[in-house]
C-alpha cells in the first residue's frame, strides 16, 4: 500500500504553449506534451493520503496553454468507480453532531484549483464530466461561464477528460506569467452503496499535487 509522502517539488512547473487543441475528449492532439503521472513522477511528487493500493488509481495529467486558455488532458482509471452528481449548493453538508464537511470528498472527484493575484478559481469533475466551478475575486464570488469540458470512455476502462479554462473567464491575461499556483487533487472513495453518514466516517483516500506554474 502507498504511504503518505512528505516530499514536495523543488521547482516550478513549466507549461508549454500548444495551439490547436480541440476539447473533444480525445488525446490525439496532445502528442509531445509532458505527462504527470498520478502518485509517481520523476520531478514532481504527488502527496498520497490514505491506503491507496497500486491498482486503485492510475492515470496522467497533461497541461498546456494557448492565447485562448489553459488546457488539461486527464487520463483517469479507477478500479471502483464511485460517483454522484453534487451541485454546488449541496456541496457543504453537516453530520448529526454538526461537523461541517465538503461533500465533494465523499465520492470519486477531481479538483483543479488555480490561483493568481486576487483570483481563486476552482472546479470539480467526476469521471463523466464537470460537477461545478467557482471564481472568487478577493474572496467574493464572480459569475463566470463554466469551463469547456468533454469526457470519453476508453476501451481499456480509463476515462479521458479534456478541460479548457478561458483566460477571459478567469479574468487575467496569459502575459502575467508569475504568481500562478496550481492544485490538482483526485479523491478515491471505493465505497459504492454507502450512505452519506457512513461515508463521512470512512477514512479519506486521495492524491494531490500543488506547484507554482510558469507559461512558456
């Protein structure tokens, strides 16, 4: 089983420019873009929490940018798919004792969070697509269109998710290349059929990775 890792990345992630990416749920236009493997990577280390087995969670993340936006291509394979659609207004729940918890962590979900200047953008995705997104400016919510996403199921059982965050919707220009911080978190629950109250008592399993990024 995988143990909690305390290693952190020492350098910034360099995100390459790639024009012509089509958000169609296919990875054929991502050739030559570096992939970051869930859990293990030669330069950037994922933080692993909980007892995640070697075959529990597999996949990669690729990231690129163009003049239009920031792109992600995620290959996600989970041996037990445990999902539920959770709208944003239902994402915060409380236990019988009053303990507050983010319901997104109770199912298989992936979070992408991007911070720059006074902006804090986050979106949650399940294997079959977008759950919800949010942009905060100086901690106040700003109404923005959702990112463009497309998912497809592959023959080997993995899911390809493509996502584009438009610069104009994020509220900044890609010329501002310093001060971007990226968080990616993948939750792995593996408890289909459990009630919400039972899920809240189940130890969490997730991998995450946080780095400052630069656009090349």
